[in-house]
C-alpha cells in the first residue's frame, strides 16, 4: 500500500519525532522546557496551533533572552498520540534533529 502525497510529509515528521524520542532528544511540558531553556539545551521550540494565547505569551517572554527559534505546528492531539499525554510545548535538545524538523515544519513563528 502506497502513501498519498498528502500523507507523506506527515509521515516523515512522525518518523523523525519517533527517532528523536528514542534518542532522548525531546523534552515536553512547560516547566521542563523552561528548565532546559535556562540551561541553554534547547535548539528548537515547537508549540501547538491550539495552545492557549496565555501559554504562547509565557513561552515567548521566557524565550526573549534565549532567542530559540519557535515553530508553531500541529495539534495537541497529534502529540498526545506520540507521548501518551496532551502536550502543547515541545523542546528539541539535539541540534541535528532540530535542523531536520525545521526543514519539515512550517515557517518559524515569532
């Protein structure tokens, strides 16, 4: 069974997230991501499209001095399937995974 051209990019993103999870290159949840930001161990921040404006503003304010690239992509339900819990803020802690995901995801959100 072949994958349609609409599903192919989604599958690539999902596969890359699975690899990053296995490599322990992902942290998620507001408090954990902020802690890693302070340690300067986050290369890419992903926030979901259905994240509350209050949470988005909080992440942007904390990111002000760290200048980490933020990408707004996906829904909480997508990440719930990956992580087993509803997640709205994801941090990528590996430079190579961040570059790969950056290519596959949408234009940076600032």
